[in-house]
C-alpha cells in the first residue's frame, strides 16, 4: 500500500501499462521531456524511450488521427489532450473515426485508443482550461467514457482503459491531481473494481447523491456536513459515464426516495438530465421528490475570479438536499 | 505537347502568367509524362518504366474493366439499386497506375472514390458496393486487404495513413527492399483540410514511409482548384520539407513510375512524398451532383482528348503490342464482370434491423443490449399482423 496523489497514481498506472504491453504508446504535447504540463507522464520517456513516449507536433486532430493509424497497425496509443478546452480540434477524429470504425467494419477492426483529458475547473486558469466536455462524448455511440475521482481508482482505471479493446475517453479531475490517497499497487487491474461500473462510496439512508470526477469529493464533503445535521447521504461515484451503470443508483433511490445529481458541466443536455430521466422511469413510485441537479450554469465557463461561485460546492449540494426535503 | 495543357494555367492563373511569358521552360521535368495523349512514348530524366507487352496489355485491361465496372455502378444508381455512387470516370490511369505500383506488403488508405485502386489490389469489386447500396458501412477488415475502409470525411484518412506509417517504422519494417510503405489517397479539395496539413507535418517530422497521392481532378464538387490554392499543389510539399511531383494523372505509365519510385524510396527510409496526379473528373462528383451548373462543355471536351484509355490503346496499336482481337476480348471480359457485379448487387440482402445494434463496441454495452432487446420485443408485436 502506498500513499499517492491522484496524478502520481495515473503516472504509476501508465508506467505499469507500458511495462505490461510493448504495444502501449503514450503520445501528446509535452508528454516527453517535460512529463506533461501536469507531470502525469513524468519520467516515462526517460524509462521507455522516445519511440514509446512521443512528443507530438502541436495539433490535436493529428494526435488522434495518427493514433488511429497506429491502432490499425496493432498499437495501443494513450493520447494526452493537454486541457479539456483543446480537445475540439480533435473532435472529428474522435467522433467520426475513433467511435465508428469498429462499427463500420462490422467488428473486424478494433481501435484500442485511450484519450486522456484533464477536465473541470477550480484551478484559477484562463479560459479553455476549465471545461467539462464529457457529455459531448457520452452522447457518441462507439466511445466509452469514464471519469476517475480518487487515487486508487485512477491507478486501476487507467490500466483497465488501456487494456480494453474499446476506445475510451478518460476524464481526469485536474483539480484533484494533488489529492492523496492509499493505492494498493499490488492489485492487478484485472482484479480491481470493474471499469464500467459505478460504486457506492459512502453509505447513507436519507438522500442519494450521484457524482463523478471532481464532484465526488464535493459530494463526500457534503455528506460529512449533512451527517452533523443528522442527515445520512448515500454517495455514488458514477465512474462510467458511457455506458452509465445506474443499477446501484436505482437500488439506492428505492431506499432513500431522493436523488441529487452533481456535475460541473452545464445543466442543459448534461448527464444529470439523463440520470434523472432514467431514475424517473425505473424508480417512479419510490421517489419522494423530483430528481434535482446541482450543476454548472448554462453559460461559458466564467472568469477565474468567479469560478467558485460557478462551481457546485458543498453548500449548493446541501441546498439541493434541503430542497428535496422541502418538496 | 505542352505540359499538362490546362495544368499550369489553372494552377497559377493570373499571378504568374505574365511573368512566365517570353521564357519558355525547357521540357517540363516537373510534369512527369511518359505517354502523351496521342499515345507516343516520351522520356523523362527521373522516371521510366520498362513494361513488357504483356504487362502493358494488363494495364489496358485494368483500365477498361475499372471503367466498365464504374459505369455499371452508375447505371445501378440510376435504376435505384444504389443510393449513391462516386464515379472515377476519367481518373482510371491515376488509380490503376498507383494501384499497380503498390507492392503486396503496402497499405492503402482510400477516399470513397478509389474503386480502381481497390480492383488493382486484387480485391473483389463487390466489396464497397454494400456501402453505396446502403446495406452496410463498409464492413471489411483493412488489415486483411491492406486497404482501409473508404473514408468519407475529407482528408481524415491521411492522418490514419501517417500513423500507420509511423507504426511501420516502430516495427522496424523500413530500410530494406521488403520494407513496407503506405499510400494515402485524397483530392484537391482535401488539401485545404487541416487534417491533410497535419498529416504532412507528422509525416515530415517523423520521416514516415507514406506517399501522399493527390488526385487533382480539378473540382471539389463544384469548386474549382482556384478556390483551394494559389500555388500548384505539388509545390506545397516543399514547405513541409519533403519532395513533391506533378504527374500526368491520365498517363498510366507515368503514374505507375512515379508512385513506384516514391513507395520504394519511402520503404527504404527516405520519408514521405507528395504526388499530384493531374487529372480530370469526367463525370459528376457523385450521382447526386449536376456538373453542368459549374463547368462548361468545352472544358470537358478538352479533357476527353486526353483520355487515359485511348492513349494507351493508341500506343498498343502503334507498337503492335495488341490487336483488335485483344481489344475485343477485353471489352467482352469487362462486360461479363460488369454483368456479374450487377447480379450480385441485386441479390444483396437487406440487413436484419436488429443487426444495427451489433458491433458498436468490441466488448459490448449493457445499455445497447437492453435497447436491442426492447426493440426486438417491439418488433415482435407486429409479427403476423400489420
């Protein structure tokens, strides 16, 4: 058991994947000598060479497009997109090519590509560095979309994402890169909790709170605060955004009768709406109140000095809990 | 014979015509031609081919069959048997020349118009027809055929080709005669796409064994070359740091010679090259297009005089490499192949609706499984009734 930051846990997971399979490649901007702007690939080029940890030209479509060719050739590229807001130049290659080639080939061609995207706000950055574009990808058939929330998951999930033959868009909560947690690096990724599964991370009886990525910690903090007031929140880390694994959410809501969904991404067209619709279909007679959403507003990500007001926080989650009870 | 006839005037119109006046260049070695439109063999200092009569007859046969199959597909679309067809009419030499230049181990990344290259790879010509009939979306294994699926998004495949070529280097399959190379097909319109320019950057800095084969057929649907470029396309390669050459795209011998050399240079580790095959799309962009709205008949007629098949036939006649009996036999063979293609298209079954849920993910998805089951139950409610 080691205590690692979330960023270091991904780094260790990448290292393990590079060791386990000679076909695994890391590619992206500044991932080599620099180790990435967040140092997630720190030291990997030194140990695995420039042919496997590749500093690419500065063009995101090119990163994904060439990764597709490498995957056709039998490689397993892990692409780093430097920031969430820079993925859009690669959007066509991801949505029209990565997502569809297996389908178009009637299953004859697999593209085991992982696209790592640090996402979300809270780091005081300038524009385009704090976005939450996960719904664009979760809406696209052919892509699997996951988000890690803690170091232990980060370590196993990145390895599982690389090992699966599905293309995976892997969202990393950048403001949690420095959060520490225990990681058991002796557990093989194949033995770890499954990649495309949600998980109850705190048991409770009164209100269910579903979140993913950076908002899981926020939800857990809210649960701690609520407990002091005598309300027991059950917190579920969705982990997999496509496919959604809502079985544990349904089970929980049938017990609590209340659900709050939390994400940083804007509300309109966001995953919270999808979760709410399905929970309503499955748990209609168990619900004591409508499913409530705590999300970013339907505005562009604002200037850094007001991002704390924009981002869902502990108080806004508790406010939603109150509103659920007040319905 | 002037270089490429209309070639330079459309590529560098306005800007350089005045400057060039009065200093006629020597025979243009930057426009590679080995067989003139009237069927005469000419020499080029850098490129040559030494085909036997048998091989020349083979190229003629390829050209005729490829054109005939294409005409049959156009007819099938007109009769409602295909949803759409992207005809290669006029571009047979570019496709047969480059397609035959590929060695067995080479990999091709086509657009949606490379039916001639596909044929020359020895692939069953029925393979892409499902896509155009609407019964599948390709459905073949690129690695099995060394021929990627057709790519409809303009230029996207040039990056795939480049990545694949990077993989060849990683696999240590360059630098020897049996090394591997990649060819990426695209058109004049695609050269404006970011992806194509990114592919040039990648291929250049990684010295990847990829040949960029641009069939400049003068039009991107309705837009003429002038809307894409102010310089001849092949000259763009210089800015990326690798060689570019313009070849007579209606000259099968020149297309073969230039492509073969570029591929062999690439497989030997000399990096990428851009080939601009200067040709003309004699038909519509696709069967949904009406070219009379954007180009004049005299332009089409001028290119008719440069027909790729006619010139090879003239050469074969002049050198007595083939006689009327041979030409007749090829026509008959092409007609038979076209007839067979027609029958096979007509007998293509529609897919089962539930098959649309298959192969979304290699490892499946419980959500899609659930949707498939739900939809199957829904369909069953119609069983035996209306």
